């Protein structure tokens, strides 16, 4: 069973079963609130999809001025199988309770060469996850170029070449649905499997965590090396390594 970990539709934690409330928690919940003063984490924020009939939430990270990295399925309208209109895609950086570091709408979207949205066979709007084929996660990365700079937010560097070994620690951070206004991080997770284009970790997560950075520390520097995109049978969190997009364009130019 492979599942998305974004949320589409109006879903609130109080309406979910106790089992659904623990989606993405592998054993003990090791997520901890990130202190507001940890400036590099102010690059992480909400990717929100607004609209009259539906809304969506994911996590994204500023990786260059006006450039946000997130999961591709977060900005795809699953019913139409094409990207959302740009005026519906919003990014809010460094959310902490009722405050943030700034906000901007999208100017354009960029996807890796060869990316093709497949999507689930059935849409289940009453559930906070969807069963999806493994192939959906192939190249499941996207860049959102923003209309405006967010000068009060930090930028998190990427390392597309880092390849932690199985058993090495990684950090996963996100704004999950059960703590939507508090950045949460699991700094105790490890990489348990990597195959071409998809990694598995023990990182705890929750719906809304899709697009959250998976970070690896080398020589006292912590950089993004993959993005959390889904869940496998409640036993592992799935991440797409940035190495699948070797020519990742970090400029704010739009086609």
C-alpha cells in the first residue's frame, strides 16, 4: 500500500478516526516542535492550494530567492490531471502559530524532464490519503517560482549528490495536518532503503507532510537531499532524492 501524504479537500483531524490520526507515525511519535529561533528552518512553509470547491495543503521549502521546492503531486489537480491554475497556488514561509515570515503567490511551475502525472485509479475525498501506484512517485518533484521575494525567510541549500548510506540519520521536517501551524521535525529517523528514484526512511510524518525536506548532515552542514512524498503500508516514509533532477533550475526565470 502506497499513499499520498498531501491533503486535498476539506479534512479536519477531529473528523478522522483514531487510526487515521496516526497515519505516518511509525511506532512512537518522534516528531518534535522546531524552535522559532532556528533560522534556517524559516525557509520551510505551507504550500496551499485555494479554491471555492477544494483546497489542499502540503509543505515546501525556499531553496533560492523566489523558488520553492515541493512534491509535484502537491500542485497537480488530480481530477483534471494537470497543474492547478497559478492563482490558486500560494506559499507562506516560516509559519509559527499566527505569524509567518511572508507570503507570495506562484508565478510559474517547473517539473523535471520526463515527469508525467499518473494519479490514483480512484479519488477518495473522504480520506486523508490515496492509494497510488509506485510509478506516481517517479520524478515527483516541482519548483514553484514565486511572484515576490520573501526577504525575512532564510534559504535552505540543497545537495542533490548526497547519498546517505542505509542506517545513517536524516532529518524530516514538515507542517503536518495535526500540527498545521507548528513546524515539526523528526531528527531521529534513519534511511532504511534506497532504490533508484525512491528512498524509505523511519521518519514520522502525517498528511500534509508531502514536499517536506529530508535533510542530511555532512561536515557540519545540513542540506536538503530528498523530499518526503508518501507512505508505505504504515511502515516507512517515502522520499524522492533530488538526484533524479540533476539540472534542477534554481533561477526565478519563467518559461
